[in-house]
C-alpha cells in the first residue's frame, strides 16, 4: 500500500472488528490490514475519528471493538456510587455508560444518548453515549457547604453517594456559611458553567448533629414533601366527614351485612374490609369492600394532582407520609368501625376448587362491625381466644375459603417466599429493639382475598378491552436464572432451574430447593432471581403471583394506581361510557404515563423507607459495639463480605482488611479465599460488631476465629 486511503482502511477495520468476538490491539489491526509503519500516525488519527463517530470503541487496555448504532433517543439514566451509568432502552436491555461520558450528568436525569451494541465472547452487549442532558431528574439537592482547597471559594457537595460533583453557586452567598449544616439547593440549569453545575441556595435543613436530621435529610434528598400545600388541605376540608342521604344514590345499602377489617395493630387508615359466608351448596360468598376514594377525590383537583405527584404513602418507623390528607386517609375514606362509609364492593362466588364462578362489582354503603387485628385473629385460629359468635363463624368460613384459594394458587405456580421482615421498635424516638415479624395465618388470608379481588377486577377490564393499569411482573431473565443455577451448583443442591417461563414449573423447582435448604439465605437469593414488578398499560401477567391478569385495586388510600383503576371502573363499568378508537388511544397513553410515574414514585418510596430503616438499624447497633452475633454469609464483593445477623435480619459488612494476616480476595459473589480461610455463601459465622455509621446507615464487623 503506497498511499493511505481512509475510506478503504475504515471499511477494512470495521469488517475485521465486526467479525471478531474479541477486541483487537492497534498492532494486531496494523498486521491484519498489512499497513506500512509510515502510516501508523494516520491510522491512529483515523481510529480516534471512528471512535468519535461511535463506530468503534477503545478499551482501557488500548484495544478496539466494533460498535453498531441501534438508536438515538431521550432516556432516563441511573448512576451507581462508582459513577457508572445505566440506560434501560428496551425491556430487559440496559446500556452501560462509562464515567468519562457522564460530565454534568446526575442520577435520574433525562439524557439524549446514542445506544450501540457490540459482541463479546458471543454475547451482545450494549454501550450508551450521552450527547446532552435534556432534563434534570431532580430540581433540588441536599448536601453541605465545602471550601475549595486552592481558591478558598465555597462550593456545594451533595450527600448522595452517587454524586461526587462539586457544585458552584450562581451568585456569591451574602451570609455566614454553616459547614456543619445540611442545606437544600436548587439546580438552575442543564448546562455547565465553567465546567460545573450551577445551583442556588434555598434553605438550611439543620445541623448534622441534630436529632432525627438524617431521616429528615433522606426525605428531603428524595424530593418528598411531608406537608400538604394549603390549597390541598383547603380542598380536603370541604369534603363532608359523614355519609349524607344523597351519598346513598346509585349505591347498594349493605350496612346490615356483617363486615370486619383485619389489619395490623398500628394501622390507622383502613381501606379494605371483608364479609364472608359459606353457602348451603358448599360454595363461598366473599365480599371485598374497598374505600371509594374516587367518589371524593375528583380528577385533576388539588388533592388528585398532589396524590399523583406523591404516587404512594411512605411508611417509616415513626410515622407515615401519606398520599392523601388526614381528613381523607384517616377520616371519611377510612373504613372505621361503627360508621357508614362509601365503598366499591366486589362480591364473588368461589367454589370448592378455588374458581371464581360469578362476581359483581358495585358502589355500596357499608358499616364495619369490628376492627380486628392480625394478632387477635391469629390468637382465635390458634384456639387462644373467643370472639362474638357471628364473628367466629365469619372467621371460620374465611379460613376455609383462604385454604382453598391458597391451594388453587399454589397449583397455578404461586410462590410464597415466607421471608421474615424486621420491624423497628421505638420509644421516645429511640430504637429499643428490632423485632422479626413472621406473618401468621390471618395475614396470609387477607393477602389471598386481596389478590383474588385484584385478579378479578384486572381480568374484567382486560376482557372488556377497557384501557387499564396493570401490575405486571415479567418472567426471570436468562441471566438471573443462570445465576440461580450457578448458586445451586455451588451449594451442591441438585435441582435443575426451569427455563420454560411457566410459573408452575418455577414453583415446583423452588419446592425442591426448599427440600435441600429452606433458610432465609436461600429465600433471599430466590427472591433476587425474580424481576421487579411495576405498573403498565399493557398486560403481560404477574409471574410471581401466577396471575394472567393482575392490577392493584384494594388500596386507593395509599396507592395512586388503585385510585386510577377505581375511576376507570366508575366511568366505563358503572357509567358505561363509550370510547371510540381515538379516545381509547388517548386514554391508553394517559394510563401509560401514569404507570411510568407511579412506578418511579414507588421506587422513591422504597429508597426512603430502606434508607431510614438502615439509619435506624445503625443507631440501634451503636450500643452493640464489641458484641458477638451469629451471622450468615450473604454475598462476597471486591471490597468485603456481607453478612446478615440471624437474630436481627440486619446486613453488616466485613472488609477484607479486617481479616487479619490472610490476604483474602473475592473469587466470586459466592466465595472469598485467603491463605488459610475460605468463606462461602450460606455458611454461618461468629462476628463482632466494630463500628456503625448512622449517617450512611451501615454496620461494620470483623469475623471471630
């Protein structure tokens, strides 16, 4: 080759890399193309140009692989603490964005990005390239003032561990800085100013030493409002707090029907109640009464707009941040005992095989006769207490029906992981204990009834082809199934993980696994194998519940999707409104956007709840420094090993440097090994609590010999 022909060389390079399953080094490419040394500089420049055009990618080691551009669009980006970005661009497909591509990008931002694919060892992988930030995911941040080392200027540093950015202030601050306080700032632009993101000071959150400040910081950090705006409260105050004569219009009066609520002892808002009786022919009639929130909260009124923004109630150890104002959540919409309330009532006939043979849904007025607790009902079923004779019969019939429904669901492929949940016990805002709550029969019974109600309503909407909001749960991904099989092989559990995608096959495999090992460790890993449930306008079923159609219908006080579903039922079932094709498409798009929004707010609620719980756990273990505990090894990471304390179901970290004189390294997520010690998942160890960090919500330990 006597002349350097960029077009021809580029074509050859792409052909070589596209056919290869591994990256090529510069030298390997030069040899393959048979390029003369005098053109090395030209070729290097061409490779840089091709990388800029996203035709190829250069690895950290200096090797090259071919890229295939799949799409360009606006996407939401998620960041990790190590500043890696991930863009979900298709169902079960995620593109990696490397740190140097993330300048000016924050977790949750909407970015314009190119998505490309490449092959590695026969597997298609995906890479994302950010072009610009389209919209900020957050408008405010929580953090602290920090002083620059070189210029003595004051910057803002966010508390989020995923964010290591130093922000500059739009204008010089004209007051004394409090570097020992958390502050709230607003993000002023998607653009950078002198290489930094500009922010404006809003307010001080409080001293880092103040009691309860970390919980307050977590709430503020996730843009959660604890208080309602005046117009929301004013609208709520206009709603009557008692049932009026006109409220009976177009409703069935079933106030004489024996009705009970069964909830936790701490529950203050009751959005579901049941009635149940066994009929003479051996079938069962089950009524599920749900608070008719949509009767009081009108679409697009101030309460509705705020409820959609919140999406869900958030449950913390010391309080609830409700979706609806108190006048509704604990007042007229709460099915309190002895008072009339408006409901949407689902009446079902269920046969002895667990099939729903008939159902009817209608607006009703009920009067709850008894406020029962799970503890009371479990005591009754255990033979430790007696209730009113009529209540005894209702509970006996309900127990029989629950057992029938549960048997039916198990045969369909429903899996109950039976994982115990820790509960933070407070006294005077101090954590005095962590109780491990194991659900009893009454909790499972109410779950059975609510699941059946949700399935029935979802199926009704689906069969009538009315646009609706579904709770969907996809089949486990091939990657997660492979991880589960690898773990089972590692643990020498001789069970083949099914790949059919059928819930019944998966449930049978889990039952076999439990015969080998049935502790919390294996249950946690089985749960990790499952996909995350979310809301959608498209019904694909719910794998975990073995349901072909599933929606959330039973909790409109605390979940917006349930409130939306109630509105759809009222408009298109009760009022029989018709929809032409254009209107149906518009409604479907509206439901789609609400599905995305409420899935996001649900995730925010989980982040807040888990974050606060972790902080409370760390506070609790401050008094257990240098105390021994029995713990199960859960996973091995590059930096250390995570254990779960058997007694308190709390995660603790043992860093490898805490394992003395053994140079322990991670071999896989299942094991770590040193000179003399070999650590494996699922095994139990004695550990010593060494440190807690209440700000980060972490507990550290070391392994005892």
